[in-house]
C-alpha cells in the first residue's frame, strides 16, 4: 500500500481526536465516536479500513447490531457489493427503531439503479412518516436534505414536475438548509428539468413555463454568489431548450424553413451567457476545492456551451456560411470529447455521447464527414448502452435490450465492467433461447473474472432461468438437458461467490442433483437384463457417483458449519461405499455420526455408524469394527441416548450389531493368527537354543 494513501485516514483520526478534546465537558459516547470514524473512512473511500472498523464494531458492540448492519449496508452498497448489503439490511428486524433508515436506504438504492417506480414508492412511504429530520444534529439534517434532493431527481425523471417542486418545500423544515434564493433556484431548476424531459421524450415543450423559469433565473443571476453563477448556467440551458423546441419542427422541412432557422438567436445567447460567467465559475471551482472533479460547475458550463455550439451550427448553415458551420460543429465535438476524457464519471456522460453522435450525423449530412469519437468514449458508450438496455430489461423486453448489451460488450471487452455487461447479455441470450451463447459467455466470465459480483449474478440468474424452464418442460430429454445446464451455471455461481447467503443451499442442490442422477442409473442397471448393456450402465453409474464426490467434498470443505455441509458427510459415505473405497466410506460415516445434531436424522446417524462398522469388519482391520459395534450396543441400551430405541431402525441395528460383534472378534483373531504362529515358532526355536 502506498504511504500517501494513509494520509486521509490520519486526517480522519486527527479530526476525531480534536473532536474528542473539544468535548471535554460533555460525556463521550464511544460508540458514536467509532461510528463517526467508520463514516469518515467510507467517505474518503478507505475501504479496507472501513471493513476492518465494521468487523471490530460488531465484536465490540453486540447490542448495537442493527445500526452496525445499517452502516455495513451503506459501505457495501458504495463498494458495489449489493448481495452483502442486501443481507445486512435483511438482518434488521422490521420493528426496529431504524426501520425508517432502512426504508430510506432502500429508496436511495432504487434511485441509484434508476428504478424510478420502486424508488418513488419507497420514498413516498418514507416521507409519509418523516416530514422533517430526526433531530437537529448535522448528520440527520444532511441525511434528510439529501433524501429530499434525490426524491426530487426521481420525480423529475418520472416527468412529475409539480410533485418534484412540492417535495422541495420540505427543505424549509431544515434549519439553515436553504435560504430564499436557494429555494427559488431549486424550484426554477425543477421547472426547466421538466421541460427538458418533455423535449427529450418527443413531447411538446411548454414554452410559457420555460420562459417563466428563464425569467426567474435571469433575476437570480445578478447577485455575485453561488446561486447567481448557477443561475447563469441555467439561463444558458433554458435558452438551448427554447431554441431546440423551435428548431426541431423547422428541420422537418429544412430547405423550406431556412429563413426561419437563420433567425433563431437562443443558441448564440446561450454561448454568450456561458462565456460571460465562465471566469466566475472557475473562481468558484477553486474556492470550493472542486478543480478537476465531476462536481465542478465548469463541467456543466462546458457541456451546455458545446451543445449550444452544435445547435447553432444548424443556424449558421441556414445562413449559408457552411465553413463556419463546419467549424462550429467540429468545435462542439471537441468540447464533448474533452469532457469524456477529463471527466469520465460526469453525470452528463450519456448525454455527451448522444450529442456527439448528433454532431457526427450533422457533419456527415452537410459536409460528408463523420466525426469519430477519438478518445475517452468507451466508458461512456458502455454506460449509455447499459442504461438503454436496462430500460428494456425492466420491462422484460429482452429482444430490444439485446442490441444495446451487444454494443456495450464490444466497447467493454477489456473493461472491468465486462461482468456487469455479461450479466445482462446472458439474460437476453437465455430468454432468446440461445443457451449455447449464454453458456459460452458465462464460461468466459468465469475464466477472466472468476470472483466478480457480475459473474456470480450472471451464473445465479442463468441457473434460475434454466431451472424454471426445466420445470415447465414436457419433453424428458429436453428437461434433463435444461437441468444439467442449470447445475453447471449454479456451479460457477458457487465458485464465484462462496460467501453468498444462498451458496450453501445451491452447492448442496448441485451435489444432490448429481447423486440423484447416479442413483437413477443404479436403478436402471438393476432392471437391465442384457448383459452388455448392464455392464455399460454399471460403468456409467460408477462414473456418476465419482463425479458427485467433489461436489459433496466442497460442501464439507467450504460449508462445514452449515447443516447441509454436515449432511454431505452422509452422502459422501454412500458414494465411497458404492465405489468400493471402504476406508474413506467408513471415515465419512463415522464423521457424520459424530457431527450430526438434527434429531430428524437420528436414524441416519445409526445407519451411518453401523455401515462404518460393517465396512471396517470386512476391511483390512476388522479389529476397528469391534469398538464401533460395542458403542452401538452401549448407546442403544441407554434410555437417554436420544434415539428411538423402540423404532424398527434402532431394533434392527441393535440386533445386527449383537450378531456381528462375535464375528468381528473372530475375524480379528484370524488376522492375528498367522502372526501369532510365527511368533510362537520363533519363541520355540529360541527356547531350543537356550536349552
């Protein structure tokens, strides 16, 4: 680990140390201190230390498990480890005092995944019960403010401008959260957002509402503060929307409407506004410490200047100045490429791609020159394609999602996002009945990204899809094929995510499926009368049992603390027994007897103990069977043994043990007799020499 990477943690420690010193008068709550430290570690993305802090807190504060699970979920969601985060939230009881916090976190996760409908539903529940912050503590007020702003974004994305504006009123319940100017700005911005959504979806823009928002922003921009600077950027944005709402209908008959297009002034106004405010935005960027970050106000300004230039190229072209129009559209493309390269995680990423493509189409149509995306485009193409694919996947429209998944795959072949891309593509291929394609892609992901969450999710979903289809399949051969494919997919899931909560059950299902296949072959062998076919089936049966062994062994090695890990010892015993590996079978049976605690398997414990003794009896060391038979007879004579002493299993095993014990002594003697004879002869010879 680089030394420089430790400085943020040291800063966090110092910050908290200072806080402790300042609280000399007040009692210090050690848990709150640890909690603040955890949040600081997460904030500065010092993830290894955050996980270590979580682990220590779980041991240190066993009575605070709910709030620790909540924080664990936050940390894991931020790391992209959704399964572990979901499990942490699921561990919090529904009647916990933290129920509202759980609700809020779920809503935020839905919003982050762009599942607007579910986010809206959960946010409604949250705000119905919470009209103000939980307390006046800074952490609570910040949390509430963030919730309001995220829900505002969700509602705007759903084209619900009135509701989006209304939710902002809750900010008034937070002391010092926003002043009058800030609240006015947020509501005007929401109005502009709503009109932009209409324009992008092909709807009709309400120019009256847009002009009113533009006028309001113009009134805000003349005070030299952050609100004024931000308002200027929104003035440019509103001008672009007004201009495009006029330009797009005119372009349907471009030649006829040249004169009208040439008169449009909104795009030039937008460029002038950005140029006028740009120096101020750079000052704000430095003062806020946002230089070269995606949160910089400069990013938004460059984006709107770029699309203003791109749109104004159409106006310039209509005026007959083709060379200037060519320069403008190419300049816009350069601005957009700069944003992709310098700010790859910008929230405008997908819009930048769309605008760049529009620049290329305009240039090709007017000047016969396509504008290729030269740098920084892969990540944006992936993100944009997946966003479009997800919109169809949410509707289970796999055929329409497929081309976008394929585009993302081509752009991301060398990207660490490939597992997430592959997950979506595998879902599409499986639903489109291209199972060979789905299997091949999963094989590739398992080889190249064996531990990636996307690989595990892809394997799990493919397995689940195939199991569902197998359940509904009428053709026996096809049903078996689907089940076998499902087990192969599940096997890759267990390999990729052995710590997943469902991994033990799924791993056991795989082993049981293979055991069932072997058992079916064994029954077919018994029924077969043709000797040649019978011999072939016998070989297949042995191979099937041999194939099941490593799957049960994985249960023992990896999931031994789970009930199914213990149960696997019993099945391993029978596998080895069938394969005529007596010592291994006896070892598994005895281990099962010693470790099984579930009373419903009491008879199986007795069967395992007896079978181990029987195998030892006819093995190389029959004397080892004696102790096992004696222990069985002893246990089955005790009233408090925990076994059903009057049951048929116990009675039969007691009777068989009693009859086989003398035979065990006899076989032991037979084994020892040759050695004893040699010893006696040597003793006689020695005695003769002495005499």
